[in-house]
């Protein structure tokens, strides 16, 4: 097999208000020629496990899970080697492109299968393959007794390969390929246990809602081609300033629609909590390393569009602020541990979108929080799976309690993730989320207050999850025997738990400079209050959230059944703030009514005209056919009648 030769692209332009350096095409290093292998390894694993497994199911099933893990680990090692190689380059030489082949040509549209490896994609590759590898290893134990485990690992490999394609693509058409691959893989994995009607319905729901976002991306790509004559990042970044503001706003809003679908942001958020019907490793992969981060990546990668589209940029901020509060409120009322964490993901992605909407003041912080969130959210989702493993797959936290003594490894690793997400000083979330809150205050006092309020609500619902699961009085049935998970599941938890603690320190201080050549140098806005005051205020709000949860949960008896006599806010939060009802009212019911009306027109008018004409001809023919009955006397009578008619006509004419 011929390994494509790596080359370098120069992005010489002022994209997004910052200058992208010109790169010498002759400076490529040999390690970057393996860039294609990062995608090819898990893609090949998926091919073998899904197609080869169908032919040799018994043989492949014995070692298929090991192949699935090995391919993603191989991608991680290649990604790590390229990252080290990138560190050894000067800043002006840290954008590496690889042209594999010409994908397709249509008129003036020439799309290459091109890859782009730079500071942004380097971080995503490490997250996707690193956390993805840990999730694969964890899945060996979690799916051990599932008869379709080989297929499950094939779908996991497909998911990872699609996400890697998405973040390595050098043009928007390549992004769209990965984008659709992620959507397909999520559909297959969310509905993996399709014998459950709820899982099948959840998979269809995720697929349909994401198609709405996909329309936004496809229209954005079409508009880019019409406007710029290309879909390549490099060229669009060069000429984006030549387009009108209205055109760029339209492109930006369409990209935002796409991001809302993949990242479960309002108004396309309703699929995310239902997606918990899939196996828990799927939830971890979707929420931490792949699907929901795709929208944030798209906005940050398209910074050269959003920096010149103020209306679209403002819309990103609004969507992020609304979603971070929306998801946080939902998380407060969920008794299903996975759905509580899903609401948390919606909220945390909202923080990232908000930061991305702040432009160069927030791009780096959006990615910073995306990475730390990948650590602690994967940790907590896998921790939730470990709890379910020890509790006979029960997801109701009202049936837990006191598990800290029964599942010590799971408890401590989950606790580290909890400390990170609430922003406990020194943990990963403290460094990343607090920087977003600071940047939000620099943009607008109301945006800052929304981010601050979200931090307090986060502290409340996450403390509630920890208390109901690991503290409070044990509430499980006598036939349930909680136990710790095997090492193949707890070792990934330990690694992710450690990253939840120190992941922020690993990146704090340099990530902004690292991403500056791609997203621009960080801008500092004047703050309404000093930074130390924002930090103190945030910690105070977080402490209040923790304290309220302690009083309402730990200091009271937790009933095994959820109380029904609750406030309207609680009922609304339990119903996902009526997201499904809103969709039904605004989209589903009007859509169904429109279809019924069109069907009635089709049946009554179109079919009526076509079928009515045919019936009229057939009726006339059936009546005329009676004249041809085959009886001579009838024909003679007809002739006689005709003769009389002619005679009468002639007499009438003569007399006239």
C-alpha cells in the first residue's frame, strides 16, 4: 500500500481577525505521513468486526473486542507521536495538510479527500482516541455477557473513525462525511438493544432531530461554495472578508443550527436524554469524546466566519446561555443517574458554546473546557455504569444510597469527577469553567450572571447525585448485592479520575497560546468587577448550591418512590422542561396536519381528477357497449329507428 506523502498548506489570510502563518511545504516531517492511519485503523476495525464478523461470527467474536480496543489504541499512539512532532516545530510550521486523492469533481467544484492537522485538531485527536481507548477497554467488562459484543465494538470503532474524520478534514465536505458518520453510529449504538421499544424509539428520535441540524450544515456548505467557490478551510479563511455581512451571518446561523443538532443545544436538545437508552459506554463516548463535542468544534473551526458575522456570533452566545441553564434545571429533578448526567452534559456544552460565541475572548476556553469535560464526564458516566453493574442494572438513584462502602474505587473516582464539574479549586473544571465565567462577565453582565447561576445549579444537582448514590441511607432491595466492578472497568475509572483532578493543571497557562495561531490571540475585556471577586463570587455560589443539596437530600429521608406532590418547576424539570411537548406543538402536530391536508388533496383532487376521468370513460364505454349486444333483432330495430329518424328529418326540411 502506498502511503500518501504529507505536505503543508499555507493559510495566508486574516481569518477571524488574526493572521494565519504561511507554511513552507518542504518542511514536512515523516511522522505526519501517518496522519491517514489515525482514521484508517478504527475504520478497518469496524470493517472487520461488522463485515468479517458476519462471515466468521464465532471466530471473530472470540477476539473481536480485543481488535476493537487495539485499533483505537493504535490511533492514540499515532496521534501522540504527531503531537510530539508538532511540539518540535516552530509556531509557523504547525499546520500540516495531507492530500490523499481527489474525492469528486462537478463543474467548478473540486473536492479533495484532504486532511488538516494543526493545534486544534491535535487536541481533539488526543481526546477522541485517548478517552475513546479507555471507554473501549471498559466495555470489555461491561459488555462481557452480551451475545452481540462483537457488533458493539464494531459500532464503537465506526463511531470513533467518523469523529476522527470530522476533526481531521481539511474542508467542509470532509467534515460533512464525518458528521453523517457520527450520526449513523449514534443511531446504531443508541438503539443497540433494539429489542427494547424505548431504545428503538430513542435511536429514531436522535436520528430525526439530528437530520434537522444536518440540513443546516448542508445548506451552509452550499452557500459557501456559491459565495467563495470552494469548501476548503484555507481558501475560505483567506477570502471570508470579501463576502457581505448578511451572507456571513446566514452561513454562521446555518452552522449554528448544525451545531445545535449534534451538541444537543436548544432548540434541538430533546434527543439527548432519551439517548441514555443505549449501553452506558455509548453514553460516555457520546457525551465525552465524540458526538456532542462536534458542534463546538464546528463553531471554533469556523471562527473566520463568526468573527465577521456579529448576529450569528450573538446567537451562539444566546443559545449557549439558554442551554446551560436549561440542562442544569433538568438535571436537578432526574432520579435516573444517567439522565441526570445527560442534563449535565447539555449544560456543560452550553458553557462551551457560550465561550465560542465570545469570539477570540473565548475560543480557547471553549476548547479547554471541552477537554476537561471529556475527562470528568467520561469518568462519571463510566462510574454510573459501574454502579449499575453492581446494582443489577438499576438506574434509579432512589434505590441506591450508602454505596461508598460497597464500591470504594467507583466512589472515589466518581467523587473526583464531581469535584471537577462543580469547579472545586485545583481540579480540572475549576481552571476551565471559571475562565468561561470570567470571559462571560467581560462580554456582558447578564451573560456573566447566567454563567454564574449555572455554576450554582450545577453544584446543587451534582451534589444531589453523589449524596443519593453514595451517601444517605441504603435503599436497595434484599435481593440486590452491591459489589465493585472488575479491574478492566475500574482501571479506566482510575485514569479518568486522575485526569479529572490534574487535567486542568496540565493545560492551564499554555492552551491559549497553543491555539492562538488557529483561533486568534486571547483578548482581555474590561471586567465589571476584579478577577479575584469573580472567583470568590463563583466559589460562594457553588458552596451555596452544595449546601442546599446537603440540607434537602442528606438531612432528609429519601423516599424510594418519587413524590408526586411537587412544585410546577419540579414537574417541568422532570418533563425535560416540556421539550417534547414544545416540539409536538410547534413541529410534529403542524407537520402531521400539513401531511393530512396534502394527503386529502392528493386523494380528493389529484387522484379524483385522474381516477375520475378514467371512471367516466369506463362508464361511457360500459353504456356504449350495450349497443353491441350481438342480437340481429336489436341491430334491425336500430337500423329501422335510424331510417325513421332520417325520414322525419327530410320531411321536416321539405315542409320548411
